[in-house]
């Protein structure tokens, strides 16, 4: 499922990244990384990845596949 579909409080593991956007890799989204959704904004999500809080828009979040 796409990370953009996660609910607040959910924890998932990154499975793959769609597209060639290197921004996601620089933000620590790599296969095997644990992601927790801790909040929402009008256009995106607030996540914790490797202990770092990140705000990500839903367009980029839809490119991250989690399980």
C-alpha cells in the first residue's frame, strides 16, 4: 500500500520507492526503514523516520510503498 494511505498512529516498513525522485532517499526513505505517521497537515502527513520528524506532501507519500 502507499504510505499516503496510512492513518495516524500506524507504523509500517518501507518496501519500495516508485519513480526516480532522489529526494526520498535523501530524507531516509529506503527499503527496510520503519515509518510512523504521527499527524496530518492540510496537504500532507507528519512522519517519523529513523527518529526524525518529517512533513511530506501526499504526492511524494504516494510514491513510497509500505507494508
